[in-house]
C-alpha cells in the first residue's frame, strides 16, 4: 500500500499544479475578451463607426471570442491528457515497486518469471 499511497499523493500535487495553470490561462483569456468587448463598445459609440463600420467592428470581437473558445478547448484537452499521464505513470511505477517488493521479476534465471498485468 505504501508505494501506491506515495504515488497517489504525488499525482494529486502534480494534478493540482496543472489545474492551477489551466485556471490561470482561462482567467487571462477572459480578461482579454472583456478588454476586447470594452474596446468594441467604445468603437461602436464613435460617430464615425456608423452602419458601415459596425459589421467589421463586430467581426473583430467575434473572432477574438472564437479564438478564446478554441484555446479553452485546446487547454482542456491538454489538461485531461496530462492528468491521465500523471496518474498512469504513478500506477506503473507503484506496480513495479510492488512487484519488486513481492520478488516478482522478468529475469530468466528467477521464478516466478511473470509479472501479472
């Protein structure tokens, strides 16, 4: 149980760090979108904006919003993959340590010669 608990605790710490990075980037993107929205509002209020400029101004805002969502999705996929890798690596290491402690080996001269998978 010891190796598994140690790897579990380490995995929790690493996953918490990854979630913190994800959250920080998410908040930064929301701040950028808010700034873009404020800029868009300011541009739309200008007398020279008129009806001809409004579509272009809104296009810029929509483009930044879609970019933000795409980055969110990419970061979410990366977070899930990284966390799965952290947990899997810990499980593999713990399993190896347990097998070594139990005397299991893959060396040809020793029995048993099979590590359960």
